C-alpha cells in the first residue's frame, strides 16, 4: 500500500467527531426533527388478535374527540400497494403497506392510526376506536418436526442445505448427539422506531430512523405508489438498529400515509411495547447437532439441522447453521435448514443473524465433545483448524483464528482458574467466532472549497458505530489534513448512495468508496501542481496545499491552482464486487469467559469476558472496541437472560417490554476486555478493513455456557441459562 501522506490518524482511537453534538442534544434523531409546521402526532390502534379479518370498525367517537384531525383505517389510507409486493423485489424494497386491507397478519398489528395535535389527544382518542376481528387459530412453531419447508435461500446468500461427503466414519469414533433451543429475541435498540413525514402535494420528505437509506426510498415509492424522485429520506442519526432498522416499518408507513392524507407533517413514535410487535424480532430456533471425532480429537463428522419460524408473507430465513460450515474442518459436513410459516410479527435480521444463535449451540456442542474425548476444549479447537473453507474449499484471504485462540488464551489466563470458595465454584469457557465479510456496492464523495474545507457526503448512516468519525479519519489521512477540517454529512438520500449500515459491511464498503474519492481529489491537486509533484506527499492545510518534501515549492495557495469557478472541487468514489476477492472472507475471534456459580442457589455471576479478534485493518481502535464490547455484553444477555415468551393461543408476547424482557444490565456484566491481531486484508476491501459489528456477539454466549459447565457440570441446552435450569441440572448430577 502506498504512503498516502505523513499524517497518521487512521486506526487511532480518536474521540467521536459527533460526540459533542450528541451529549449536548444537538444531534437530532428522527423524533426530534424540527419542522416549520408543528407536526401532528399519530398513535396506532393495535389488534388484539393474531390473525383474522376486521369485521366491524367504529371510529366516529375518536374522530369527534378533542384535537383529532384524522382517523385512518384500511377504508381511507390508500392508495397502497399490497404488503410484500411485488414478489421479485428484495424484502427491503417490497411494499411495507399497513392499513391497506381488513386482514390482520399478527397480534399488535395496526387497525387504525389516530392523528391529533398532541400525543395525549391522539392516545386518548385511540382508546375510543372500537373494532372486532374474526379470529383464526394462529400458526406457531412449537415442534421442530413441524418445520418442513425448505427456504429458497438463507439470509446472507447461503444455500439452505449443504452436504460435503467424506469417507465412512470409523465405528470407534466418539459421537455426540445433542439438541439445543434458543428463544425469540428482540433487537431492543435504545432509540424506538420513529418518523416525521411531510408532504406538499407532490414531494414527500421522511425523517426516520433507518439503517439503509437508498432502499428506504425504493420501499416508500413502491408502497405509496409514488415516483422515487419525489421522495427524500433523511436519517442522519440512528440510536441503534441491530438489523431492526435495515428496512422501514409501520412507524414510517403510517407517518407517510398521514402526511399524504393531511398534507401536513405527521410524527409517529412507537412505544416500547409497540416496537416489540411492529418491528422485526429474531425467531426461536431448534438446532440438532451431531459430531464425531477420533481418539486424537480430529473431527470426522459435523451435522447441523435447523428448524425456525418464518413470518407469513415475508421471505426471511436465518442461517443458524453457517458457523457449523466454516469454523472447523471435518471429513463430512451436513447442514440443513427448515422453516414453518407462522402468524407472528416480522422475523428478520437481528445482530449477527444466524451466527449469534448458531454459535450458542454449535460452540457448546464442540465443548461437549471435547470433554467427552477427555481433551482440553482449547486444544480440541486448535486441532481442527481448517486450511481452506471446509465446504467451498476456497482459500481464506486471511485466517487468524488459531492465533486468536492461542494468544487470547495466554492473555486471559486460560489455565489460571480461581479455586472454589465454599459454595462458589469457578469455571472458564472458550468459543470461536467466525463471521462472513462482505464488500457491498457503495458510493461516497469528497469536496474541497477554496478555503480548504473538506466535506464528505454519502447516504451512509451512523447507527452508533462511529461512521462519522472513521470517514473523517479516512479523509484526513489521505489528504493530510486535520480532523476538524473535515465535515461529514450522512443519511440523506440526495447524497451518493451507499450500502448503509448492517451486516458488518458498512465501514469497509463506504470507507473504501471514500478512500477512492479522496485519492482522486489528491491526484487532481497533484496534477494542478505539475508533473514533478506526482510522487510527492501533499497535505491540505487551510487554503494551502503543503508540499513539505518538494525541493522548491512547499506551500501553494489553492486559489492559484484553480479558477474560482472550479470550487468546490468534488470527486466521487465507488466500490463494487470487482474490488474484492472471490475467495473466502471472514473476520474471526476467540471468546473467553470466567463465571462463578453458587452450588446452593444455582446463581451464575459473570466475572470476566475477554476477546481476541482479527478483522483486517482497524479504522479506529476506540469505536472498534466499543462495537466488540457491546456485542460481548449482548452475548451475555443471550446466554443468561434474554427471551421473548409466546402466548400460544393468541400468538402474543407475554413480555413485550423492558420490565420483563431481560436485557443484560450492569449487575449482570463483569470485566470486559479485548485485543486485536491487526492484519490489513486488501483482498477483502481496498481499505484493508473487514467487518466487526457482529463479531463480538458471535461465540460470546457459548463461552459463558461452556464456563458454567466447566464450573459445576451443568450443561444447559435450552437458552437462556437461568438459575432454575442450572439447579435442575445440578440435581440430576447428584
């Protein structure tokens, strides 16, 4: 890689460039958008049935209530293209219509939208709407044998079924057959889904909280049957998404319907309970795992069978078996996925789709087999490292999993487990993490005015990951300027279209596009300086171009290089599939955990979590560490606390709020630390970076489950691992 300047800011743990705006309240999120006209407020009326047809609907009392300006239902909300149409569109650009028909698809779905001058007026009037629904028995997945449908494809582009045939298994091999279950889970982003929409009779402007802006425009155009050029979507700040905001949901559609109907801005903010029903969640899983190994601990057979629900009318199937296909080598690998179509709210991507829950089961099973073989779980894993992708047989562009395991174990103190103290026993656990890396088509631009101000523009979003900061760092390094000389403007559909945030592809993809744009601008400056500057490092310093290494000219005013009409100078960079290798690309890591278990009460206390990660070039060590630590904490929640509980007769959720859906809190978490093995991978992306957003959660929960088993012998296969399940196992061991 060429030296791009003598400024080194990329990779440094610099503070967030948008941090001050956020802590002072100047970074305005969707619900805080200000409009010259005070927006009306919409409140949805939710169904009390899982599936059926609206048979009666009375809105007169609500319409007559104080402050109410409209009550929208399927009778007056159109025109709208039916939900999930056209079938040949992606799930993020298909119609997201709501209030377009009397059919109710799931519990908690909108029956009506009441719009009033204030939230209080809208919420009270919503209580006056009367309706009845002809209720049908909802379909749920309560038995893995009921999942018989083979999905056309899995999220991430994986094939539903894979079979790598090997030699017949030696009858002397050790075998493990185990079934694991994970519950339904919710993203629980800090910022609830919210939208403020305005319509002037022709143009629609939508201020919302969404991870991918470009597809949001397409989805609105299709849903509302409008021309996409008449739609502007803005999402400059997103308070967490984790997959739940990859596409638009009911808040956005309802606000747009209301704004179009009234030709006045309308705000819709979902309550936390409404978020549970009106945005996506992760479906529950049944994972049946079969493993075999020889006396030396070499894996002979890996089998993974997945059964999961799929929301009716929505083609999303989770690849929970992906980790079983790539983490370890084996003579034979069999992986299958089956789904059942169910009457539930949307089931869609939740952080690290497939791998977060797949690793819970698979890495637990690997530990179980290691113990059965009488081997140290760390040694067992190291003995089965693949040289190439175990299924496709493609080479890895880089693969440092073994190094992560070895170096991580040393840093963690794998062999130094605390001694038992009274009724408290301690355990150590380990798990591997492999997460696919993708470079996704993206564009970004850089402009330079005659005063030396640089401005980055892209419709890319910052969902709390630090996008503003890393893009500023890229521009500052390539052009040799100070960070505070770079302005970053994100989340506006009028800017160059990017991949958006999600799937761990955002930073490497949009960052690489910006890197190209900055290189083009730098080359334009060098060309204006003259041929003898071609190999000279330059820096943008205010209104000057500095050439510190040139023998004659060390400081050149920008205005002497270009006519004033040429400013601002602007270049756009773009990446696509031609900018990345066809070989196997993965970020990898090793998770370690230390737990204390009370042998009397079954209570588990997480003492330490440690991770060693390899994800190409690290663009900012502080924001990267925050991403990974957040994933590790979430992994603890998946291991110990998180679960949506279903009411099987109504298909409602028994715990649709943070009072009963138990995300991990400070008391649940111990020390969290990590390190990097940094190795730029320019085959994966032009900037050398790979994805990290989902690496931190993949394997984190399994390391905790394995630590619990190591501490007390309790192997819980039904997640989360609550104290009653631990006690049941302990009693069985007596």
